[in-house]
């Protein structure tokens, strides 16, 4: 195996280890995580809403949220392929430049998504905020009509509801996972398109598609309030988290905007050289 192949293989292994570490942490939260068990007030009307099925299910969220950017990245990178000689090879097999670009862009996208989800889960399990439908799901063995319980903070109780599989989930309201993931995926996709499609020919279609995916994310997030899955503050926090992680990933983890930064540095450098020359000429005239 030549030196370049070893470097590429080493990069792939390290990339997958990093991605797998974050993804494995998310999986551990899902399987073994136990949320903080906070109590409630019987008079708290914010947790008395009825249970409803989700307008946007978790399956649809992951299918569209992760699938749409993946398909767009593959399509764009394939469409922008050229006939340049392959710069990378592994085990003696040349790797097309566009395929290597697909790998990098998908890796960056998935790594950011995993980081967004892990941050969301840390918030959920640390805070343990009760969902708006908590009382409907839990049906605690507490007589809220008793005078002693009307203003008392109830901590010692057991859930007696029939949907026991949702007891844990009913304590995972803050922040909204649907909001954080949907906004991460769609904002990242919008930034990716902004960086990769630069010709004015596709300016309006690009802007329309960027607007469309952001609206999709907003619809998903707002549906969590109307479905009584989250409080409005949960959705706001999830939205800000998703936007923040997407922006940081696109600007500082990927090299999507590297060419733009390089151009700005050259321009600033050129401006500085011109100013220095003018100052020297002015000094000489004096």
C-alpha cells in the first residue's frame, strides 16, 4: 500500500471513529438513559393537555431530515463532476473526485447531526421537563382534589396510566428534538446550497428551495406545540440549538466556505499592500 493510500485509509478510520463515538453516545441515551424525575403541581395547567399522535412522526423526521440533504449532496456533487484525474486512491483503486467530495460532505453533515442530537439528549435527560400531556400519560396515583395536594409540590407518586412505554418519554420535553434536528438538517442544507451553487443562472430556484426547506423545518417545529408534545419554550430552544450547530458546522467544521474566506483574505492582503505602497509614496514626496 502506497503512502497516499495509507493516509486516506487513516483519515477514513479516524473519521468513522469520531462519528461513531458521538452516534454511540446518542444510542446509549436512547437505550439506557434515565431522565431526571421532577415532580409537579396539581394546579399546573401546562401539563394537563391530552395525548395526541405526532403530525410529523420520528420516522418521517429522520427520513426527510436526513434523507433529503443526503440525496441533494449526492446529486449536486455528481452534477459538478469534471474530468480531472483522480487525486485519491485506496488499495490501488482510483476514487473519483466527486465521490470523495460526497464522502466528505456527508460525513460533515452526519457528524453535525449527531452532535446536535447528543446535545439535545443531554438537555432532555438532565432537565427532565414534563411534556404538556404528562398527566394524561402518567395518570399519577395522587388525589389532586384533596386540599393538602392543591398547592403542594408532588414528588412521591407512581404513574398508573396504560401507556407505560411512554412514561419515560413524557419526561423529555426540553429541548424539542424534532425542532433541533429538523432545523439543523434544513439550515445546513440551505448553507450547503449557498456554498456550492454560485452561478446566477440558478439564483432564484436556489433561493426558492432554501426557503422551502426552512419552511418545512418551521412546520415540523410548530406542529410539536399544536400536538401538545412540547411547550413553546422547548421548541424555541430546539430551534436555536439546531440553527447554531448547523451554522457552526458549515462555517468551521467543513470547507464549504473555504474558497470565500481565502478570497477575502487575498482581497484584504491586496488592500493592505496598496495602502502600504501609498503611505510609502506619500512619505517619499514629503
